[in-house]
């Protein structure tokens, strides 16, 4: 939004009054013209233009306060989903209830992020929890939720790649225990007022590596989501979208839920949606629904509906604008920037990956499906056939109920080193957040589970199992071993 010049006396009072009226009209919904259409300043939806203005270096978007240049561009604030008022800071209980209610396949599959190499080398996304000094610091209470949000964002990319027959995972910074590293940052009281202010304070605290893109879960009430955009149409590694540092911010009103706002903002960081893409709306989004990057963003572009609504949590309807692991020869993505080529995405699953693996939708067939046959199933034969593992539920079991005083229950399990299995049966809850830690407190796995689901994890010995969810939730947990019969 252009800044008003300071008037000179005797018109100072009148100028101040006019400025106040203008600000009031903007907050109420007065249109602010932009290069990509009409952007409306709507506080409840998180469309806040503080610290943003239009500049020639940022076509289709906004310049972020600071030095003018192509590295200081943003697509602008993304509007919150219908029914979400970002001015409300959800309580931890509300955040947990939101995750329990989320039931789309991508979110439900989220559990842990993949771990690559030493967890720090090369281009990576760094997860950050940031809170202003004048707000309650909830890092300890929400850090496991943030890990789940990051895993949910990864699943959007993994499921999108699997849909097209490939593999892509976000390369997150992870700790020596292979868990997502969530940096804990305290901003000044004004540090959460705008994207530029947050960027400046993060950089001042050392979060400015050129091989990093920072995804900031900000415990604030300004935006839904907003990110920097970088890149042009060059299809190779020289594209500026392959560089850092750049920053995305998701405020607490839009944490978690059914469709990942973080996945959307990360796509902007990685270079979507290029302004030259076939279905670009001219404002860093797309027009062909259903799609994680397409929506009515106020740019004035008309939407078309080319894909099923089930594609909403995924990337790139029809794979022709910004993400396709195998773009057809001669297509636009085959010769222009494709997020699937980003250095911040891994094209293979890591060794020992135990997280959920999306499966591509099978091609429909008209061939008849044979009816199941009665009788025992014959196991594979040959010198390499191994006996199937057997679940032995002998270690311990648990039944409990979460209360206002005890929203998290902790249980210790004595066990020898080896493969541990945990099975869940839930009551009065569709999902619970379960975390396994070793005897020293190092996290082994943290995952949202549903009734009937099973966790399998190699453990060094005794473990601690914590279960978190809404008040009134009940659950039964059976803990056992995997055993493999010997010959």
C-alpha cells in the first residue's frame, strides 16, 4: 500500500484526518488496485497489506518492505478459508480438535517427515516456531503439532508425485534422531506485524542461509499464509527459485486442518505458479480447479473446474502448470520451471522410510475381478521365501481417558531392543496424536493415529508412549513384539 507523505502545516491536521478515514475504509474492504487486479484489505481473512507495495520488480505481486529487488517479492497474503477468522488465536485444545476433525487422505496419512543424510547438508526447508515477545510462548505445547503440520505438507508433495507415478519428498532439516528440527524463535513485539518484519528479525538471528527456505509457523493473528516468490521460467538449476534464503509464514488461525496452508506457501517458495504458466491467473496462483494453488484470490481471473474436488489437497490439476514428475515431451513444463525439479525436493524415499507411502490411483480396467477362492493361501516358495512375521501381544496394554487436567497421558513400557508394535483402539475420538520416545526422551516417532492403526518401530529398549487429544477421548493401546519364526 503506498505510504502517505507527511503534510506541511497548516494542512497537517486535515491530512491526518483523511489518512485515518482512508485506513478505516481499507480495513472495511475498500479495494486497493494492483498490477494483477483488485486486492482487498480484509483483516479477518488475513489479507493485510501492511509493509507491501507494488513495484516493477515484482510483477503480479508485491514488493516486501526493504530494498527494492526481485529477491524481495511476495504473491501477497492468501485469504483464509471460509469460516476462519485469523484474528482469533486458537487454543491448544482447539488446534488438537482441528486435527482430529481433519479427515482428508493426505492429512490423515501425515505422521513423520522423511529423514535424509545427516539432516542438515544441502538445500533444505527449515521449520520455525516464532512468537512475539508480547504473546504467550507455546513452543512446548505445540511443537509436536508443528511436526505433524510439516509431515502433512510433505504428504501433499508425496501424494501428488505418486499420483503421477513418481516420488518427491520435501527435504526438511532434521535432528540427529531423525525428527523434524523446529527452531524456537522469539520475535520483538512488532516482529509479527508483517512478513518483512518477521524476515528481518529471523535474518538478524541467523536464519539467513542461502541453502535454506524457512517455513515459519507464527503464533500470531495477522495472516493466514504468505510467502516470498522467486523464479522465472528457466527450467534448470539456475532458476532463482532454487536459491535461499526465502521465507513463508503461516499464522495460527490457519495451522493444520483439512488442506495444508503450509504446502501452499511452500509451493510459492519453490516457484509456483509461474506467471507464464498455461493456467496462471497473473498473480502467482492458477485458474484450473481443483488444486492446492488455485482459488479466487481477488485478482479478478475466472476459475475453471477441470479436475475432481478430491484433487484439492494435491498439486497441479492435470500436471501442466507447475508440478509434474514426468511432464510429457513438448508440454509447457517440459521446457519451463517445474517444482518437481527443485533442489529442495528429494526424488527418492530415504532408506528405512517407515512413514506412509502414497499409492498412485490405478488405471480403471474392465477386466472381471476373480472371486476370492476358499481355502488356505499358499505362501511363496523357494530358497528366498521367509516366514511371515507374527504379532505377539505380550508386553503390555493400556486403557485411559483424557481429562481437562490430563490432556496428555504418558505411559512407560519395558521392552528389550528390537521391533516394537503399538496397536490402537479409539473411543470418542477419530484421531489421537501418539509420540514414542526412548528412555532418554529422544523422539522415535510422532504420528496421528486412527482406530485400528498400528505403529511399528525399532526401539533401543524401554520406551515412553504419550497420547494427546481432546478432552473425553478414550483409547486402548496394546503393545507387543514382532517375531520371525526361525527355520
